[in-house]
C-alpha cells in the first residue's frame, strides 16, 4: 500500500548515494519490522528496498541509481491500526450567485505536500492554519462546527490514505453568510477530539485584494479632482497620479496574488487567439518551457486558460510579473479590464 508520494528523481550516476524520504508514522513506540519499505520502479520492473534507518520523520535508504521511488506500507502490519501523523487542510471556495460558500475539508497523511493538493482546487483559497492531527487508517471521523453550518456532508467517513494523483475533499461544509469566524472540530467514532481550531472565514484573500485595488483606483480619482481644483500645483499632482496609474496595484499586492485575484475573470474573458499569442510571449520571456507550452496547447477554452495562469502563478512573483507584461502587449483591452495596465 502506498505510504506517500512517488518521487521521480534525476541525478548523474554516483552523485547521490542515499535518500531520506519523509514518512508520517508516529514514533512513540518502535515500529513493527518491515512496516515501511521503499519501492524502486525501473524499466526492468519493481523492487523493494529495505530502509537503513527510520527516524522520527524520514526513512533512510541507499540507492544504486535513480528512477521512481516511494514509500509503501506492509498492508498486513497496517492492520495493527498504528496512528500516523496526519493533517487537516481547509480550502474555501468562492461564493456563488447566492453568496453561499463551501469549505472543503481534507484529511490526509502528513507527508502529502500542500502544493500538490492546492494545485487541484482551482480558485478555492487555502486557509492557513495549524494542520497537525493524529489519524488512524480505517477509523471513522466526522466534522463539527459552531455556529452550526447548514449542511456537512458526509456525516462521517473512514480515513483512508491518499497519495494522489487526484485529491478530493473528505468533507464539504456548507456555510451560512452570518459568521466571520467558526470553531471547527474533527472527532473520531468514539467522540474524541482529534483536531480543534478557530477558523477565520470571511474577508478572504481574494476579496481583500479586490478591495485594495478598488481603493487605489478611488484614491487616484480623488487626487485627480484635487489637482483640477488647485491649478497652482495641478501639473505636479497630475504627473504623480499618472505615474501611479501605470502600476495601480504593484506597490501593494505581489504579482502572483494579483493573478489569483483576477483568475476567474481571465479564464472567462480571454480569447483563444490571444491566449495562443500569450503562450508565445511567455515562452519567449522564459516564463514557461517547451513541455509546459505543449501541455497547455493540448487543452482548449477555459481549461487552457486555467492551465496557463495557474502554471505561471505557481512559479512566483517574477514569473507572474512577466505574465502581466505579456498580457499588456497581447491584449491591452483585457489587461485594462482586469486592472493590470
């Protein structure tokens, strides 16, 4: 049984001789011998590597050469119901037309990277919160919150390991619009609390970004009016405002956050021809590589637009800034509409 992500590691022969792969077992007591092993997959087939050492956080193994490697559990020994280090991840979906929101709750083992889960959640926002939680495979868990949500589905479910490639919510919590903060709890079938946190729900990052952008626009308009009312200083003030207007939000919001805030509008509004031109620019600027260009080209419509903006956004501030510059050149009208001019 897979016990973590499968790693595809490339390195010159002999450059690396040992790996430390992260595990999620709790180490309060010695682990049964053979519980954790490392699978090594090559063109010739699959082999099992026994660990040299198991530390509190990693499995140490010697590797003769690289290919696909990952941790596996002994299924029989897994039936001993040993508790593992888990994590509770929260993603808040954007409000729909009725201003309702859904909070997706993920129960996962602790060695699953947050980035792999976040990459599949579209416009949903990850709520940063301490996520450590001890979980037992096969144990039934439920989510409770106060004040009560309108619906929580399912009512309870067994915890099963998930190593990808797809990650779906363990629970969906349908939120009312009345509360900014809610107390959330994950408990097992005996009613024991395994995770308990106060969660900030309203005033999400995307909403705050939009408010910041709007506030900057309002301030610019107000200063422009003042310049007209004061001719003696109007020339200087107008020039200062013009300089600010060229970059309305770059001073207050990182580029990747600006892309996150306009992601849905971009996906809905960008045309296919301009999207192809944008891909050419991003390749020219070195923002994407040939493989990423090819992957995006296999998609169409909204899926293609999502692939492009998400690929760039995950690369950080510099790549996102170049995306904004490229979009200004390729589609100035959309750039102005999205407040990126």
